[in-house]
């Protein structure tokens, strides 16, 4: 009897944790949490100053295989759509600078990047996996969330960027 009661209470706790984690996850329509960390040029990333632009916040790590596939896609989007108002902010969660730097040498990117070694930003966004991308519309609200990456996801990411760039801030 005790075994069944322990299993049942354990299952209940697990279900409550799962429901709470879903309830806390960022979804379209939410205001994105601040970033505030300095980018590679030393400038703090202030999302409120980027309102009116389309912002893609992407969480990545050097140990993440799908991140290696996604980075060139993000770089291509950056080069293609930056002049139309796209800002990409890569948030690296590595705690090892050397691994991050080696990753960036092998897969160079020119979009903005921040180091979130202490997981300050990640704790606010709570990405469920690496990579996780948050598409923020010109109105400053999260419009799409994409988790993971497969090669065939590139077209979807570009379609979302184009959709958001076509909107005016009041849409």
C-alpha cells in the first residue's frame, strides 16, 4: 500500500511540476524578458531600444549539434534582412570561453552575441532545449518560438522573419 501511495504522490508532484513549467514558458503574445548583457562590442542589449525592429533571440551552446547547423542559417538571415530591420541576438550559455570561441572560429557569425555564463537571461526565457529561438515582432512582443533545429527548419525561420518584417509596429 505504501508503495502505491508513494508512486501516486510522486506522479502528482511530477505532473504539478510539468504543469507549472508549461505555465511559465514564454508563448506568442508575451513580452520578452530583458537581456541587458553586453554584446561582443561591449554594448548592452536593450530590447526596449529595439522596438520597431524584428528581433530574433537565439539560445545556443558549443556542445549543441543542431546549433552548428542553425548558426549558418541565422548568419544568412542576418546578412539578407538586417537592412530591413532584423536584429539577431545570439545568447551563448557556455561556461567555457575556449569552447565558445572555438565554435565561433569554426562557424563565424557577425550578428550580435551575448555571453550568458551565469544563465541570467536563460533563467528568464527558460529555453527547453538548445537551440531555442524567440521571434519578437516590431510591436515588442514574442510572435513565434522555435525549439531545436533541423535543416528543413530553415525555410520556416525565414518565412517567419519575412512575415514579421512585412508588418507595421501596430499590427
